[in-house]
C-alpha cells in the first residue's frame, strides 16, 4: 500500500517538475522575445535620432556659411589675365562700355583699354568725387607689397556711408544675407584702399564677388610677389544715372613693363534675377 502511494507521489512530482520546466521554458522564451524586441527598438531609435541630428547639423552649417562669409576664400577661379580670349574683348571709351550687354554667364569681359608705359609717368594717386551729386569717379593707386600689408589690417566701419543710388533690398538666392547691394571699394581694402565715401560705389553682390574680387586677387598676388602695379578703377555711368552700369578695372606691372600684369576688364554691375533702375538705384524682381 505504501509502495503504491510512493509511486503515485513520484509520478505526480514528475508531472509537477515537467510542468515547472515547461512553464520556465515558456517564460524564458517570452523574456527572450521581449529582450530582442527591446534591443531592436533601441537600435531603431538610435538610428532615427542620429539621422535627425545629421540633418540638423547640415542645415546649421549651410545657414552659418550664408550668414558669416563675406568674401569667399576658395572654389573661385582667378582669371588667366595673360591670355584673354579675343572673342570676349570689347573696345571703346567708358560711355561705350555702359552699352555692353550682360550675357547671363560672364561677370566681366576683357577690353582693349589697357594701360601702357606712358600711363605710368606722372601718376596722380587718389580719388575723384562729385560732392554735388554724391557720385564717385575713378580711383588710381600704385600698389606695392607695403599696401598689401596695410590691407591686412581690420577694415574701418563703412555702414553709415550711402553711395549714390543706395536703396538696398533683400532677395532670395543672394549670399551674405540676401542684400542686393554692397558698398564696393574701387581700390579694394586688401590693396590698401581707404574706407571712405570717395572710394565706395553702389554695386551688386554679384559685381563685388564674381567680378571685381577676382581681378583684385590677381593684383594682390602680383604685389605680394614684389611687383609694383599701376591700378586704376573707373565706375562707368550712363548719362546722369546714379548707379554705374559697370566698372572698368585696369592694372599694369610697372617694374617689368606689363609682363606680369597687363589687363583691362569691364565688370557688369548686375544681379541675376533682379532688375535695377540705374537712374535711381531702386530694384525689383
């Protein structure tokens, strides 16, 4: 009798152990599924957060560049001034140049108004300025290595100066805050030019960066190498208009009779997708 009871107990204990084992196995499987699901969720969340962070960083970088960079320092091709394309060369006096048409691609064009050795004799450096109309005329300077050193100093405040035709406005697609106009130096600050009204004109952002800046860098590099450059910059106005149609930039290396630098370039005072009323300075799309 006791033997039968013992066998029944053992059998019952066996079933109970199997039930416990089965229950533990089931719970373990469920726990494993939970852990795997949790890990997958964590990985997914981490990837999603990282994606948003990267997008945010890219957006911030783009905004910073547009807001802070005034003068580009790379990815701009300095023109080969030694061999201009004759098909892109214009002739004529300053008034004739104002009737040249911007072709939609080239910010400047070579002209035949080159300086010569005779122009280097009895040079008068300085600026021409009409007080009655507030119109800035031509500027002339002999640029040397010492001027480049001077130009490396901090630029003075010119924010209160309003050249003739100064009616600034913002448009989409223009760098440096969207402003269509810059206070353009005739003799660039980096070449030792003065931060005064007699040396400033109302010029578009496109004129300043895509046109003038490239020529200024050519003269700067030559002066840094020890050359002495006769440099003349002339705003080209049509009739009594307040904003110049373009700017004639002439440079001649005096020390080697123009062997290093001898160029004459007309830069268009235009802004793509913006229409300028040159008589008043007002603009519209």
